[in-house]
C-alpha cells in the first residue's frame, strides 16, 4: 500500500501527504500541470476578485482535529494540495461485490482500468464545472459572509479537481495525463466541449440557484463520493474520504442559504398588507418551489439510470459500494434480492422487481432523497415557527428527468403520468423560467458593508470559525 501519513509536506510546491518528494517523475508531471491549472483558474474562476484577500480555510493536515488553517488569502495564492486519509490496515479490504473481504488494490487492476478511469474522470469533471457555473456570482453577493462562502466552495472544488488529477497522473500513465489536460479544456455549457454531466452545464447565474446547487447538486456529490469511499481501489477510497471532509461545508452553505431565504420570505410576507413577498423586494415561495423542482430533479439525473448494468458491474467488481456499505449492510455481495420500482409500460405506471445489483443507482438515490427530505422538514419547521401557512415539497423523482427510465415520459410534480401537452402547458408553473431569472437578478444587488445583508435573505445564526458577522470576510 502507498505510504500516507497524517503529516503534510507544506514546503512542497504542491502540499501533499502522498510522498511526492520521493517520486520525482510524478512530482514534475504535476508541477507541469500546475501552470495550466492556474491559467484555467484565471480564465474561468472568480478572476474579478483575484486581488482580494478572502478569509479562507486551507487544508494543512488529515487529522480530524485542526485539519484546516484560516486566514485571509488571495485566491490565486491558495495552496491547492493532494491529501489522502491515512491507511488503516483493518480497513484495507474490498468492501463489496464478488471479492468482498479480500485485500484492497493498491494499484489499478488491469481488468478494471477502463472502468476506474471513467469513474475518476466523471467525478473530476464536476469539480471545475461548478467553478465555471459560479464564476460571476461574487458581483451580486448578498453579504461579505456569503461572498466568502462562495469563494471557499470554489477553491475547494479546485482542490477536489487536484485530488482526481493526482490519481490520473499516478495510476493511469499517458492516458491519465491526457485526461487531466482535457479536464481543463471542457467548459460548462459550451456547445462544442460541454462538461460530461447535464446538471453541470446548466446556468447558475443568481444566488437562489447557487444555494439550490450547493444544497442539491453538491449533495449528490456527497453520495457519489461516499460510494467511491467504499471502493476496492484503495487510493480512490482514501482520496474521497478526505474530500467528504471538505464537502460538508458546501452542503452547509446550500442548506442554510436556502433556509435563510425561506425565513426572510416568511418575514416579508407578514410585513406586506397583501402578503406579497415580491412587493417587499423578496423571493416568493412559488419561485422558491420552482427552484427546488429544477435543481433537485437535475441532481437526480446525476445518479444514472434506475436500471443499470454499469452500476451492477461496478458493484460486483468492488469499484463502487453503497452509502456506508461497511456499516449499513450485512450482505456485501448482494447476489440475490430484488428492488421494486415503477416503470412506464403501455402508457401506464406499473411496478416491477429488478435484480438488486441492477438497481444500485436507485439504492444510492434513495439515500440522497431521504437526506433532502430531512432538509425540507427543517425548512418547513422555520415556516411553521414564522407563522405562515406555506409548506415546501420535493417533487417526485419521476418529474423532469433527462436520464433513466423516466426520461422521455411526462409527469407532474406529484409523479403522475400526463400528456406532453399538459406538461408543456404547466411547465412554467413548475420550473424556473427566464422571467424568474430576470426578477432575481433585478433584486440581487451586492452588499459589501461588513455585517450587513441584502433584504431578500436573513442573516446567519453565527459567523465563521468564531468570527462575528461584522468581520471583514472579504477585504474589498
């Protein structure tokens, strides 16, 4: 197994705990990739704020306690590094599939090379894509607190790209180096060279979408990383374990950001004589619901098809497990058993049993949906406490789908099969529209005074790392 320790070489050009100093060929290859990465960051990152010191956390260790250092840093000077969780001998086993219980792989098995490369490249591609989607949001930040959180998410998505690029360079030779270059050449939303997954080509040009993206799309990332943390390819498993440490903040930003908007909208509804939130310069609940519908369903697509031979193969081969495979399940081979799901046959929804291994994407999606439902309950509790009647919901997982067995069919948000004509007639009531985006951009004016927040969002309950809300989180 690869030597990895808690201590991080912070003096290296690329901070790491993977022994780059002992592998000159790999170190030089990554140092050659670094300027290309910085060129991409200058072109496609939040470059208009490149000279502004931001109160960022930087990973300096893989210890649970004290793993990050906080200070004002200009984003181009951020120390992107490569970190793997240290090896625990009792955990270095294949967690699932036909070879569950056998020793984990320290190198890429030849028979799984193409599948592993595909998994790593797909995960890697999401990281720069989200930075590209969010690159202009700093100009309309509702506070310095929120601006800092945006930039923290951005730099950590960049570090997650480094995590995957390291694996490509280290374990996949020339193919891996070529893939690493392509990661800097694709662009979110580009017609000729788009990002691999659909959700990462959608516009994210206002803060309601940003919070929904970090709530729903980054939450998909949590579950994908957690499934890869169960991989029999040990370097991938330990890389994603540390990525999950950073990912938690991204989910916090999304969940609490939407909650603060919901709270403020409830307050503005009560302030207005007619209960008109927009009349008070806020974001009405119908618009919030349409945003939930839009980003939740695009994020559902990221799990892949409900019935998937690839998912079955990945599980059987031990490349990708279920969420908390080792802790939640007793049978790690899943060679028997079925999963019941709804399919469209003859113009009707019918229930069918699918072999469990072929339904592994849906098993993971179940965990994701349950997690999202927990967040919705918290938001609705805020609405209850504020004394307003509105309640927000998650749409059916069949609604507005572009991947899987429900793509090509039309459902309402309750999951009922409807005609295309009925769907088109109601689409603007159910999903974000250009008019919604125009309204949101019209109210999202930047707020730069420390401790002040835009009218359409409530302040958070506390600051960052013990700092007060009045702290200068970004020095403009």
